[in-house]
C-alpha cells in the first residue's frame, strides 16, 4: 500500500507577533522507501518548526498535516498512540532529554510499558540491551546510571537506541550532532545511517551544518525564512547548487579540506538580513539576491526543474523550465531502493 | 552508604542546614523524652502543681518549712499562676504548636501544589481562573481573614486540629503561586517533550516527570508554609482566638499577657514559651536557607 | 620567518579539588605562541582546553589552582602575579572574544561606553575624548561604522553584536586574543564575515590569536597551526598542513579521518570508546585504551611531548625510537 506516512499540504505557521515560520510548504514522506532526508537552513529558516509540526507538537495556522490520510489534529486516542509509535524523535541537547531524577533506563522503560512492547521485565531488559548494542553501547556501562554520569556522546547514542527500540517508521532527528564533539559526530551519524539502511527507518535530519547533511543524507531540502529554496538529490545540490541562496550558503561553508577555500565561489553581495516588504511578499531572498529581478518582488517563484538532475529550485532564473507538479517536494525523495524487510 | 557519606560531607559545608537540623533533632528528643516523663493529661493544665512557683529543683510548700512530710518535687521551669507545670507546658505545647504548623503547612502545600501544577500544565480557562483566585486571595491580609474565621467560631469550639484547618485557609496561596511559576518553566523542558513522545499523558507527566524534580522546591515551600502557619497561630492565640483550654505556646503567651505575668514578677512564665518559639523560628529559618542552597546549586559555596 | 614568542607555556599543570577527588584538568602543557600567528585549539569537552584558556587569562579560581609550570607573557610569568597585576594584564595584553555575544554585552549601555569601560578600569591615563577616539578606531577596525558606538546592543544584529565584542577585545591593542568559539551562535554566512574581520585585524595589529573550538572546518580555513588536546594533555601541535595531511598522533589521525569530505559520502570513521574522566585517568598514555596502535610502553609510561618532526610536536611512543630533536 503506497499510503503516505506523513503529508504536509500547504502548511503555513505563523506565531503570535507576526513571525511566519513556515510559508506554504508542501512535503510528503513515503516511508515505504526509507531514505535520509536533510532539512537544512539557518536559524529562522523554520526547520525546527517543521520538525515540531511533524511530531504533532504544533498545529498549522493554515494548511493540513495528515498522518496516513487522516488529519493529525483529529486522531482518536488509539490512532494517536499508533502515531506516537511510528513517528519518533531525537533532539539536539543530549542532556536535556533525560529527566535528571531518574536513571537513564527510564527513557526506554516508559515507552516499553506505555506501548506494551514487552510482557515482562526480563523481556523489556533484553530489548533494551539489544538496542544499546546496536548503536555500539555496552549495557553494563550505561544501564543503571544517571544522566550526569554519562558523556554527551553516550547520551545521544542512547537516545538513538531508544528510537531504534521503538521501531518507528519515521525518525525526526533535530540537530542530533550539533552539541556533540567533533570526534563523536561520525559515530552518531553512523548510527543514524544504520537505522536507515538496516532497519528501514526514514530519517528526517534537521541541521544547519551542511557538511554533516552531505555526509549522511540522500536528499536535502534547503529552507530560508520559511520557504523552500532548493530541494532534491544531495550530491547535485552540494556540488552544483543552482539557487543563489544555496550558492551563498555552500560557498560560505568552511570545509575541513585544505584544498577548498571558503568564499572562493561566491559572487554575491554579503549584506545583512533584509526584512523589507519586497521579500515578504515575493521571493524571500529578493533583498539579498545578486540576480534579483522585478518579478521576484511580486510573488514567490514556484519550484522549477533547472536541469536533468533530481532537484528543484524556487527561482525565476529558471522560469522557462518545467514546474514541479503539486509543489510537493516529497515526490523527489522517493528512493529507488527496495524497502528492507523488517 | 556512599550516598550517606556524601550527604554528611555536604552537610559540613552547608552549615545553615546542619545547625537547623541539629536544633530539630534536639527539639524532637526534648519532646519525646518529655512525654515519657510528664503526665500529659495533668501536668500542662491548671492545678497540676503549686501556683506561681519559680523554677526549682526541690519544691517545698510554704506550709511545711522543713520539707519533712512532702516529697521533694522538681519544677525545673517553675509553675504559672494557675498551677500549670511549665515543663509540662513546654513539652506538650511544643508538640501542639508544631502539630498546628504541620497540619496547616501540609494541607496548604497539598492544595497549593495541586492548583499550581494543574493550572500551569493545562493552561487555558482553568489556569486563568486559578491565577485570578490566587492573586485576589494574596491581597487579602491573612491575619484579618483568620481573625474573622476564628472569632465567628466561638472560643469554645476551637481545638488544636481546628486551628490547623483554619490556618490552612491562607497557607495554600504562596505555594500555589511559586509552584505554578516553576512548572511553567519546566513544561518547556526537553524531557517533558520526550515523555510525550513516550506516550505519557498529562497527569502522568505531572506526577512522574515533573514532581520529582520539584522536591527541593516543595520542601522549601513546606518549610515556608509551616513557618507562616506557626506565626499565624501565635498571632491568633495572642489575640485570644486560640484553643484557650490547651497549653499551646501561643495560648501560653496569651495568658502571660492576660495575667500580667511580668508585672507580677513571674518572669519564668513568659521566658519558657518565648524561648521555645524563638528556637523554633531560628530552626525553620536555618533549614530554609539550607534548602535554598540545595535547590539552587549555583548558590553553593565551593570547598 | 622568525617571530618573537609572545606566549610561552611550560609544563603547565592545572588541578581542581573536588569532593570526588582531584581533577587533573591540564597536565604538562607546553605551547609556544608567536606574535601574529593564528593557533587553533581543539579538543572534546573534558579535554581541558577551556581550562587552558582560563589559565592564560588568569581566571582559575578555587577550587581550581595552578599546580605547576609557568605561563610567560613576553618573558614575564603571569601565573605568579598578584590579583591586581593580573587584572592589568587581562584586557590589555591578553583579551578574550567570548562565545555568545548576545549575553556578553550590557543591554543598558551604549557600545562606546562598553568599549571604554575596560579602558577606564585599566587606568591608562587618557582623557575621555582620547578613549572615545580609540573606541571609534576599534569599531572601524571591525568594519562597523563609527556611529554604531552610539547604539544600544538590542539595535544591532547578531553579526554586528559579535563584532562589537571583538571591538571591545581589541580596543587596547592586546598581544594575544583568545577567541572562544566566537561564531558558534552565528549563521554560516555571517560566520565567514566575522572570521575574516578577525583575521584582518590581527594581521594589522600583529596580535596572536588562539581560536578555541570544535569546528575542524573553521580551523582548516582560518588557523596557521593546530593544537590538539586530549584528556587534559597536549597530544599534538602541528602546522595546518601537517595536522590535516600528515597527522602524527593516532587521536589526530582518527579525528581527521572522521570528518565529512566531499566525495566520501556515507563513509563513517568514528572513534570508538569514550574519553576518560579527568579525575580518573588511565596509567601511561591517556589515549592508550582507545588507541588502535597502542603497544608495550603505552600502558606504563606517559609519552613526552617532543618535536619529532620539524615544527611538529607530538606526545606518542610510536615516534620515540626516532631521534628526537630538542
């Protein structure tokens, strides 16, 4: 059944005070073809809001979010429990997700009990140990400890173990490595990769760091002030960005590579944030774009296909090209891989 | 064992808490041994002993100049004008006063915490109403309210338990406010979000996730509530609105004033309740400073 | 190009005395910083790099203390100074650019006033007009308009606030600037601009910069030399090319290997194991439990920090069979 797991249709989120965090985003996730999709952007891009809405913690101001065809805000209690089982998360701060009063086991014991995943304590313990071993942790070094007795890397890996334990279909990872030391990032990203390749879990990897996004994801979505600038295959976008904003972004990344000097490829004017009327009504990047035209200030551009690669860009520079039907970038993320049997 | 050792080492650094707990232990021992010595139904009440006798280890009635026919009795705190053995009063009164404080404190904290937790967590109309009620009640002078309630009940009807319940009428306000603001900030914590993801419902999150982390605040609130309650009970009793038949410390002070003890030279009658009350307040104050440090690690002093 | 050594750290030991035992935050740290150079200091949390920065700034307070060694600033041992003398050095000869600019600026003071605030504290004997002139110069140096001095912090953007912090740090033309993750709160585009500004100023002033951080990419783009710390000790100090292309210490090698690279998608080389606690260090080389190349002496003796290749210093037994250069 190719039923979409999660669907955002023309979703807009506006907070009190007027800030528009997400502007008319359409995005669907088909968990039958599990892939790792990066949602990348700077602060203020709306990426965290997107994550929170996908988890059902925020409701859209306009548009709808559907879980398996049903409106997320209208689920009954049984459907809600199913949703919680199928959509899980890992957050940025490895320490804050643990209740300091309890041992770290608590974070896994609670969902096992609530979702009735084990019939007795022994079974539960076995499940927990299995999950820990899968992410490279040793149960005897972790279970029974308090959060402050473990390192940041261990805590984050345990959070991943918890996610794995629940066998969700979609895992929302909100900046999982940004508060983790550089030397440990690869281990955590490897665990995410394993969750996807071995256990068939679709991962939504939310980040501001394009180097790790490149390292771990198959697809990427570039957000800027609530709108999608460019989306699609990660190799094409990182190596050959088409949207002026993506070009600015990628050109500014400090790669840990002595042969790539940052700032070399940038031909844009580095000016500060611009919140003028023009960019609120038209293309969000209009105020800073070196290629800005009059039509950019009038209405936001649709998603065009600039070349034969599997990606789209929202920029009038390509207005002679085809438009993505339905504006749903999710259609680009259907991997050709066969779903792994779980 | 290791936890005990670490706790003791911590106590060495937190002198306030250490001294406060020391006084507490002293008072507990005082009361417990006292109850074993006195006859609680007789000694703290009038006509238990000779009237107006100063503290003495060897009482002799004036009728017998050589103390031959009477057994020497010690009144280490003396007796008051009505013959109450003030040592008995000290022992029974301390316990009664503390009873009032604890009762009012616990009821107040229970009600206040429940309101604070639920209004902060659920928000909406409920929160609006509770907040309004708490704010309005906080502006009403507590003592005034208590005087109105107590005087409308009539002198004869107030018992020790009754006092506890009356004072609870004002003890819930402070805790409700403090706990509500704590929960408001805790609500945004990541582990609460994680608890939601784990399938926990509202009440579960309040009791299993948030409350355990608030224990230091709840402890500090309890100490505060008990202090305020004892204070209020003193005030009421001194005005004559306490349980006049019982030897609580506050009521004893009432009699001291009413019977002009100091003017009559019966200084020991006043010294006993005042001394113990002062000790109790110092203890509560030190414990609350000590707990403040436990709840707020940034205040902790380095070794 | 031989330049003067402006900061000379020799065998520095910093320890913290806690209820749970002594924490060996810095052990026998050796580091020489030359005028005008950019040094990157990397290490995990718990590696002791922040402690080292605090020691240089003279900000180690009880329960911590300097247990041995020396820090020479232009020949003068700043660990032996009095509180008053340390205060004079801090801000004027050694200054710091903090991590979160938002939290480092006083919201109720104008930018100019904050810049001259520390000048006043250092009793330079200048008139107010002179100090305001210097403040304006500092703002221009960080590529802000002089008029920004009259503004309040909330009127500035994130990047501008961070630049104001830099202006405060350089206002008295220090010899050493310690930048503690100065751009972690900024977006990638602003980050590049701010780092370019820092580079521009320090080259003009001839000041040395110690950049502390996690972002190896930032290090690759900005620093001349890289110092890698692990579990309270200095593992390796090498010029940029040496560190990234031919790292000597196994920890550095594994660290570089774990970084994302264009063309190496989907390949993950994490470092197995966890960092030891600073109060519970393993015997011998602190990295030996995790080191894939550990052998005999590693579990017994602590390797010395020696210049095993020209200008590349490393503490590792693998190289001790080679003749060490002094």
